[in-house]
C-alpha cells in the first residue's frame, strides 16, 4: 500500500503545481485560501505529510473543481505501472 500512497501523493503534488501555474498563484495564495500555512502546503506537495481530506476538499474548491473531478485529474497523473485501480 505504501507504493500506491506514494504514487498518489506525488500525483497530487504535481497537479497542485499545475493548477498554481495555470492560475498564476503562489503556494502562499493557495495556503491562504485553504486556511493552512505555506509550509504545511509545501509538505503536502512534497509528500512529506499526508493531506487530510478536509484540506483536499478545500484545495479542490479553491481551484473550482468538485472533489471527484480534482481526484480524476490527480489519478490521470499516475503512471499505468503504479496504478492499483
């Protein structure tokens, strides 16, 4: 399960970076919208901490996605050999 978790965390961090670049936001902008520190967001994006569901939901909302759509975008970034679903 650790391999799957790491693949998901990596894909989530990548998708957040893509969304930040698309919106021309900084990590601080997103952290402020979500109600966490930039340092905490950075740890989630690097996979150093697991992101709690309420934070994931707030990030999806900040990017104007439903949680399902945001997770689909994240899952699309997981390579076929790392997929467990």
